[in-house]
C-alpha cells in the first residue's frame, strides 16, 4: 500500500510553530518510503487541485493530512480523494493546528508532538478498509404528535406541498387548548374562530386528502432513523363512526348517565355519549366506556343492554360500533414532529393559596372555561354559591421565578391575566380587581394595550409581592381573604414612562385612593391563579420512546436553543410549539411552519438518502447470543435471529456510535472505520 502525507501549512498558522522539514525527516525515518509533501493552503482551490493530481500521479492508496480540525475540512478532502479515484475512507486527518500549533509554545516540542500524531495516523490508515456509502429510498411523509396550533399548521403546510401526514392526537378533538378559550390575547380574538379556518382546511380543504387524523390515539413505539421511521400508534375506540355520524346531537339528551366533564375541568357534568364541547371538531360525539351502561350494565354488573342513544339516532344503528376494540396501527414516515403542547403547574403545590381546598379559587384554564359561552356557566361568572362575584384577586407568578418550584418565567401569564381583567370589567363593570405579582412581563409590540386598560382602571389595584408563597388565602364567611406579607407597594393607574410596579414602598397612596400595607388582609369573592407553564403529562413517556433529550425543566431539549430550536437532538425529530418552551399561539404557529420547512427541505420526494458506512456489523459465527448489544443500542438497530442464534445490525438504523462493539463480550461486533486493530495501532504509536 502506497501512503502519502500531505502537510498543510495553513498559511502560517501551523508552519510558524511546526517546521514541516523537521517533521518530514522524522516521519520518513520512521515510515520508510512514505510520500511527504507540503502545501500552503490545501483547502484552497489550488491546494485541492494539487492534492487530486498528486494522488493520481503517484498512485496513492491511503492519505494522511496533517492540517486543521476534521470538523472544518474532512468532507472537503474526502471529496478530493473521490475525484482522484481513491476511496474517501482511506484518509486520516491529523489536527495539528488546534491540538498542537495553537497550544504548544515550544517549537521543538510542537514538532515532536506532530511527528508522533502523524506516525500514529499512518499506522492507523494502513489498516483501514475501503468503505462504500449506500443510498436508500426515503419516505417524504411525516407523523405529527399533537393537533394544537403548531401541529395543525405543520400538517396543513406539509399537506399543501403534497406530503402525506398522520396527525396523532390523544384527545377526541383537534385544536389544542386555544379552542377552549373564548378570547385570545392581545387583541381579544375568538380562539375557536381564529383556529376554525385552519381546522376546516385540514379536515375538508383541498389538501385534506393528504392528512389523516387519528384522535383518541397516542404513540406506542417508534423505530428507525431519519428518512425511515416506523411508528406504532395505539388508537382507542370512539364507538361512533366519524364518517356516518351527522353530528345532530340527538343521541345525547336520552343518555341516562352523567359524570364530571374533563373538558370543563370537572366544573360541570357531561353525558356518557357527548361532544367534548359545542363546536368541537371533528363534529362527532364519543362514548366514555368507563361510565356507559353498555359496558358496565345498569347495575354495574357489565354487559348492559342500554340502547337509548341508538334509538334516538336519526341515521340508524350503523352509526354506532360498541364492539370496536383498541387497535395498534403502523405508519411509515421520514420525520416526526412533536407538537404536544404543555400544561399548567399544579397550584396545589403552593398550598398556602388554597387551590383545591377553598371554593372559587381557580387556575387559568378553569377560569377560561367559566368565561366561555360554551363553558359550564355559559360565560356567566358565578361563584360556587351561584352569585355574581364583585371582587377578584388575580395572582401572577404562581410557581414561577421560585427555586422551590419553577425558576423560570413563562412569559405569557401576565398577558392572560390582563385579558382576564379586561373580560371581567366588560362582564361586571363595578368589580374590584387586585393583581398580585412578583414580576411584570409584557413583551411584544401589541401586548401593552391590555395592561394599559387595566392600569388606567380606577377599580384595579396592582400589588407587588416579593414572595407569592408568602401569601395565605383563607375562607371567611364565603369570601377569600388574602394575608399579604412583604408587599412592595401598589399602583392603580399608569404614568408616562412605563409600569409603576413596586414604586415607593408599602403604604404608598395610589391613584385609586387605596392604600396597601404589608400584612394587610384583602377580601375578595373569587381568586384566579396564573401558574407557570410546564411540560405536558405525556412528555416523559414520549421522550423514552423516541430517545429525545429533555432539558432541566422537563421540556424537550432543542438541538441548539438559539440557532436550531426547531430540531431535537435526534435527527428527523422536530419540535414545534410549547413542548420545548412556554410560548403564545403566534410563536407556536411559526414553529409549526419551521418544522414543516425542515421536513420539506430535507426529505424531497424521489431523493435518496446516503447511509454513512461508519456502522457496526456482527460476525455471526463468533456471536454467543448473549443479546447484550440489543440492550445497549440507543437506536434500536440490533435484532436477534432466533434461527441463527446470533444478533444482526440493521444498517438503516445504525448510527455508528460503537456502543455495541465496546459492550460485546465476545468481540463479535466490528465497528467499520473504528476497528480494534485500527484503534490499537494508533494508540500503540502514541505510547511508544
């Protein structure tokens, strides 16, 4: 084998510290007839042409290039080798710029170190084998987990480009949380109305034939890699045919069974067969088998024969399928978009605020449903006693900015708190409203308007509290009584120059004529808690299935928080919406478009995907069948052949990490490009 060393001076970056001539003499003394040549900039067009021509003229079989980091130009030089007719994997780069020239002051020591590195590379490259890339067909389609704003936007964007999309949604409806909201900050638009055009297009538009919605479904398993994922989806039965049902709701009233409505946070009841809410899409009711008499019997004995819903249906019995079973579906896709949304921090973890113990203490989503015309009170604000409340406390920063709970700011809580202020003022003009907050956050060009409406309102008071946990809510004669400790001051109204939160100190007279003292008690009829936005409850399970990393707060972790926030650390798995960070609807929609862009640009229909040959291979005659490799493979790329009693590697899934080769007790797994012989040869020279 003829081996050549092409030393790059990198201008003066390397040659000022490492003398190429001294290195050449030492390398040739150790390696006999090895070719050694020096060039100023090998990565330049002249350098690449010199390299290509010299390899051809000298019939070189293997190449060592002492130069910069392989991260900079390994692919550059591999392309040159290919152009010269040499297998590109018969090359070894040596980083003598960053690892030697830039960090070694003494020139003699730098040269000696470079010689050792180059000799080790020569020893290694002489054992390397030609490897060939393989090309495989890819799937341009996508699986999207979550049918909220981000998931819908991504699905519609991909479908309009001709891609097939499967949208997996665990609830019976699409639209996510915003379809529960009557009005959306900052412009008080109707949430369902705002999303309806997108949902309508996805369900019935020109591109809808490319979108498959699987409601009441969740990801059960996923194997594969970028370009070729196989996703298993568990779909729970709806018991109502979505194609045959006309959505007339005639089946609902006769149903004799009621239970707490989860869509309205358990504030009111719903029937065993019912819509999630008025206007839900798809416009088809579903049956809760846990309470339906068909499944539990009239006496709870099972095997019930109730058919009141069937008899009331104007279409006929064929609309219902009470024999429907849970099923596992498989979908192939080149990419997976996670748009699972988020949840609110459990306010009961701040027990001093009385959530779950004291009536009329609500979290943000519960109050959204009370305000909604299709909610439990048809949009009328009422206490648990059925009376119209005349005073409210809106508590910001519940569980936020607190190292004992969540140390981050969710960025949207203040905005929806001022939205609540606006709606309450419209519905109950005389109501007294207190805002208790730790910090005030009003980002963006449109967000200030709702704050200004609240701050200019003579019946709205702002109280800055240093520690939300320091507040205590008790009930006295049906009213909620706050004991406010460490109040920093209060503001009613606004001044030119911005927010006057915390100005002056406790006891300062505010523009409403009120006065707030530390330790003073505030009595109100209803309390609205604005807690931190946190990861959804299903996130841990999904992260385990897809091997996606989570950050310290439990959200899906981005590839890079600033430059690649739309990609996870697993290639082909993209992030959209609040599953990776708290955000509003506008940001979620934009991220849905970004995720679709990644898919469209990376997985072009008809384009083949190159598989890097740096992968593992099992020497089956040496395999003992212990299956250790299967357990340690992070890409699920290894299976076991029961007939041959040996493991084998799926090259499509293998990412060449080498974990299996390191773990194999029989040394039966070969890591292409990183064989034991190659590594030991390199180490041996370094230690000599």
